[in-house]
C-alpha cells in the first residue's frame, strides 16, 4: 500500500479485522486518537485504529490548510482510496463528522467502496445551519474563550496571547471549512448505517440537531446520548470506547458492499 501523509502510522503488516479511520475536531490532529488502539485491544475488539492527519497541524503544520471542503474531500478520496479497499468504518468528532459525511457522499457518487458504517459525534446534521457559539469571524480572544467554555482547551491556555496567535488561525480555518449547510432538497441519502453520539449537555450541538442526521441515512440511524458537553469524547472516553468496541464488532463480519 502506497504511503500517504493522511495516515502517519502505517497499518501493521499482520493487521486483521476492521479498519477504523478517525477524523479530528476543529483544531485537532491525529494524536487525539493515540491511545485508542490499546483501549480496543484490551477490550478484545478486532479493529485497527487509523488516525487521519489533516494538513496544517502537528507534523503537517508546515503544509497549507484547506479552507474549501470540496477540495479537501477530493484529495482525501484520492489519497485514501487504496486504504479504503478493505472493510472499514469512519469515525468523526465534530468537524470530523462533517468531513466523514462529505467524504462518504463523494465516494458514493462515484461508486467507490463505502464504509460499513459512519460513527458521527457532536456535529449538527449538514442541512442544519450553524449557530454562532464558535464564530470564525470572532477575534482570537473571544474565539479562544468560547472554545474554553465548551471544554475544547484549558482556560489558562485561552488566556495566553502567544497560544491564541498560534492556535486560533487553525481553529478559525477549520470552523470555516465546515460552516456550510445543505438545503433540504439537496440531501442525498447515504447507503450506510449511521451511529450518532452527542453529549447530553452540549450547547453547541443540542440533541435535535444531532438527531437530524437521521434524514441523511437510508440504512438506519442510532442516536445515543453521553454524559457531558461537546467534548464528552475526552471526559467520557472510556465509556465511549466501550460502546465503540461493541459497535464496530458488528461490522467485522458483515459482507463487503
């Protein structure tokens, strides 16, 4: 399999089971999923965790960031096509969920191999307009304060000017990347099951905006609430991974589409 910067960690040569490709939240990188493989192994799940690294962050910080979703999806589709040849599931948190949907839709339209399921966390359905809690047009101080209130960064970091100058441009570009909204008559049903997770105290993505994803799937949509806010993936990581280990095991034996 040819190398791609989107997958900084190559798959083990003896890899068996399902690939779980993980897409990050706005401002996030592949390191957010660094401990997931060990957690799945301890739970006996036959899954290979494949964190996806987007341009402009962590070891790819020197690369230009995408500000156009279609352009990003086109490049990801081409560069990850070989990695998607086997059985896989796409997981995305917040911005990652928005990208996972757009990528799956692009692959469906061209008849490429689809994921066996999408696991989408903490992002409004694509036809729901965004709110302004995280406003990409806000100045660095206000944007960092809003992100800290949601639990995305520690408050002490939000107060540091140098941190804001370095980190907020990435967050702002990422928020702009997923700021669009479909019209309801533009919805195209995905031919994969949708598994939806949302925090029960998420001010950014309340329950009804997560439930609206059901309008985008033709193979069913399961919605589960988790204790916590927008970043329950951090505060409830163990509980989430317990559920994910059971969930992805369903698709390890499902025949490929």
